[in-house]
């Protein structure tokens, strides 16, 4: 039994006394206690691969702020790492792969990893976090989307335009589809294993889908999001396990995303969330959508802008408050406190 | 009299025998002859500030490809440079300002430059390019948008999130509005001076408007785009001077942009141009929208994707073919040749 089930209820468009709030990357570099744990771990990857330390940092933001959910501390690239691509982090450059997918033989040989053996450290972290949470709030599991994983796998790391990945997509679509098909299987297996280990909701991060042309988005990202969502376990121990799909920059395709079978759609800050609600109707809940940069403003501005999001969504069920993207590492933690407290109190008034 | 006026006609939604094509940043680093001229100039800024060399590089792509327009070779940050902010380019970091706008006194002291004296090198370039073109195709003048200029002026250079600029926008909106009001005056004066010097169409690049929340976009970018467009000279020597507004990432706000008073709206590649056409109706022409990364594919793929854009827009007037963003410096020039030739021939069939 959960002490606070507002997140799960809101994701299923059931009434809640306040609008639940959590923040993408809420366990992370803006918190000094996170920096301390990471220093003890030695590296980001060592931290992410240690279930005990991942549990520690997952709970840190909950000790500071009355957040309505915990999210597994991990990386979106654990799957390709388990596929043998060799994930590493180079200072200032973000994630990279030692062996990016560049030739047909490697693509033909690609296979979905078995989470129970090859991603055991993640499942162990999920189980330990669930135990440590002891029912305070639900735990969200997550994965990168098939397309977003493929971008990194082909490109070998982050990029302004993912030129290599998109060149394969345009020039050798059958090869790119082969990667996506394996990724979709891998993501579904991985999220189902997280659910079996204790995740009470799951989120798929399609970080790079928004840089595609519309037709390409449908063919190379949304089709595989749909495939993943269609394979997800829908309930565990009698409780529904809601799914959230978030394509950053996907505002133009909102109706199509809302039809992918998920329970909730994440929206970035470029769309007015009230307009988004009118477009999706009662098909899905919405999660978002404060501009993360607002958190650099003084608390009165943060409260004003958060109220704008709450009021734009309006009264009624189906809103999970969040940022429109991950929280910046430079965010002052006391500003997060002001945001979380305000969303809690202002949304109580809105729902009363 | 123009030998080829297809661009101007299409921008005014008048019939043309083929769909005109030009490419954002068509005079630039992907061309070896550009690299040679730049090497002679010594630096990008020296090149941009020399009317003779700017004329030379503006005409280079027209020597290679049967493009339907020339666009002034210049930088989007000439205005803040003329305001005294001290534009410079640091290797690998892009444009930067020596004296970004960070304090109230500097913002209060900000004034629109007089183009005739402070941006004379640009107007001289416009006149020289017009003379060199000798009526082959029209010349497009351009400027950054008030908001995009303000982003760089406050931030001091490019940024992933323009944290400083957006913090001022949220926290000190009256200061940010003061910058925007001066910028709107400066951009209108600058574009009108380019028109007087010979520009036959003008384009406003709102490169960063798409990273704003919807309400902020309307208040801090679109309102000032409207102000600029409202002040533009509409015709010269009896010929209409069409205006193009391009907010990258502005697909969600297309109807509002189409109502800003401009003749044409630029669209990036994330929106289907046929859907965009249905949304704007007969209010404006559309310019776009091939994904620039398509140009890394083999010619047959380039032709397929270009046809997809042409066919999505469909028959009838009001389409200017372009990329959805500036051409990459790594693009093979022979792929540009394949694109331009294909758009010319395939669109002739479409319009026949």
C-alpha cells in the first residue's frame, strides 16, 4: 500500500487532492549530496552500476522535497551498453560508445539483452529502491526509446544533428529498422523486468524523436514506441502500471503520440499545456511542462510561472506536474523547494 | 527587370513554371571557393565586412547551381556589433560579444544604430551584389529577429539553453522588453536600408524563438516580429518587396506567425509542409522544408526526399523550396547540385 499514490492516480486520470509533482533528473548534479555520493563512487557509471549507491541517490531528492514520485537513478544507455557497445563518459562530451554500429554485420548480429542476467544491476537497484521507499511514493522505471537509443548507437555519442544516424535512416532504412526492431524488443523486455522488480510506473524517453521530419518520426520513432507500449505488462499484483511516453519536441504530433497506447504523454515547455489537453481530450494524462530555465528565477517568478502551468491545465484529473526537460545541474536546490511547495499548495486550491 | 523572378512571384503566391529554390547559408563553408575567399580575407568578420569579398562569396553558389535567389552574405549579429557590443568569433565557439548586456545602465543606454553610417559596409555589399547580379535572380536581404539578437546580446554568445537571457526575460521582463523594443526599431531600420540599397525581398531569422514557452514566444518574439514587419517598406520602384519570417521550431505557432503581416513563413523540417499549407490557407507563402541532413545521402535519396516535400505541398502557387535550416558545412557540393536540378525538373512536372 502506498502512502501517496497521487502520481499513479493522476497518470490514470483519476482525481487527486493535489497535482503530483516530480522532476526529470531530480536525483542529480544540482544536489550537493549527489555530488558527494558520485565522488565516493568514482564515476557516473560506477554510481549507476552500484545498486546500493543508485538507491542512495534516488532517495536524496525525496529527503529534501515533498515529491510525489521517485525515479530510478540510471542512464538511458544501459541497453546498448548491455548489447556490448561499450558505454563510457568522456569529460564534457557526455556518453559515448567504444564500438558504435557502423557496419551491416554488426547490425545483423545485434540482439536484445536478457535483463535478468545482463542488466541485473538495474533490477537489483529497482528492488532495493522499492524496499527503501517503503511505500512512501511510487517508483518510476524508465528506458530510452528505440529511436533515441539507435541515434546514440549509430552516432557513437551525442551530436547536434545526428548526421550519421540520420544518414543511415535515409540511405539504408532497412538497416535502421533492423536496429529499431531489436531495440523495441530490448526496451519492452527491460521495462517489463523493471516492473517485475518493483517499478510501479514506467517512462520512455524519446529525447531525439523531435529532430525528425514528420513522416520519419512516424516511421522510425512512433511505430516502435507503439510496439514497446503494446508489449508492456499492464498490471502487477492487481495494480495498474501506467506508462508515460515523452518525445521532446513532439508537440506537433501530440494526437498521434496520445494514440500509441500509453497512459500519459510528457510534453516539453514549448506547448501550452491547456492547448495540449484540448488536443488529446480524455485519451491520456499529460506530464509537464515548466521551462527548466524558470528555476533560475527568484521564487516569486517560479511561483508565477508554475501557477501559469497549473491554471492552463485547469481543474480536473490527469495532470502530473514536471519540467519540460531534465533539471539543469546549475539549478539552486532552494528554488526546487519553492517550486514543489507551491505546486502542492496551489494545486490543492485548484482541485478544491 | 529580372531574368528570373520566380522567387518573388512564389513569395507573393503567384504562379511560377517551377518551384523556386535557394538554400539557407548557400554561400558558405561547404564550398571550397568560399574557403579560399575566406582565407584571403583572413577571418569571417573581415570577409563579412568587406563589400567586395561579400559580393564575391554571395555569387559563388550561383555560379555552381541554378538557384533562384541570392542572399546577402553577412552575419545575423551585425546590429548588436554596430551597437557597440564588440562581436568576435572564437574558434569552435561561434559568435561572442566582448560586452554582453548584463546591467540596467547598459540596457537603458542601448540605441538603434543608424544603418547609413554604422552599417554602411552591409549596404555597400547589397548595392554591389545587386550590380553584380545584373538582374539574373533577386537578392534577399536579412536580419536576425529582435528576440534572437537579444538572446546573443544578453548571453554573450551561443548557448544550449540561453539561461542568462531567459532568466532576464522571466525575472526582469521590463528590461528584456526594453532591449526588444530597441532591437525592433534597429531591425526595421536595417531591413529598410537594405531594401533602399537594393534588396528585393527580406527575411527575418528567429533562430531561437522556438525554445520559448508558448506564452513567452508570443510576448517576447512574435510581438516584435510583428512590429518589425509593420514598419517595413512594402515596395520599391513599383515592385513589391516580400518579407519572410522564419522561427525555427515554430511549427506549433504557425497560424499566429502567418498573421504577423509577413508574405511568407519559413518552416523547419519537423512539420509536414502540406499540413502547414492547410493550416495557413491562403494567408502566406511557405518556404522550406527539407531536413538538411538529407543532403548527406546519395542523390537518389535526395531526389526521393525532395519529391516528398514538393508533393506534400502539392500543385499551385506559394512554395519556395529550401532546407529547414542552414546547410551543413560538411555537405558535398555535388549533392546540392543534384537537389537543385531535381527540384527544378520535378516541380516543372508538378506545375504543368
